[in-house]
């Protein structure tokens, strides 16, 4: 829940962010070998942008916690490798 609050307070995704990601990564949004129109995939693009921003914020939060409390965070405990 704490992460969700932090994400909500720190993430601001603009339509320009979504469009810029799409423009730079159209190959990720292909169907039958063709890039799908932005209007058809904008929600998918926004989800990718949100996931990337959440990952960046998570890393920032973990760094802050490690600095503040001098702890070690084991990735295995987070489901990572």
C-alpha cells in the first residue's frame, strides 16, 4: 500500500509522454508485422510507460530506505532474481 501511495504521488504521465514513447518504440506495438495506429494502442503504451516509471520510483524508494535505515534488501524477497 505504501508503494501504491508513493506511485500515485510521484507519477505524472502526460499524453506527450505516451506519444513520445510510442513514437520511439512503434516496433513494440506491431500486429501482423505492421505498427498499429497510436489511437488503437495508446492504453497499452500508457501501461508500459507507467510500469517503467513505477520501476524507477521503486528503485528511488529502496535507495532512500537503504540510506536512511542502513538495510539490505534481498531481491529474492521481492520476487526478483
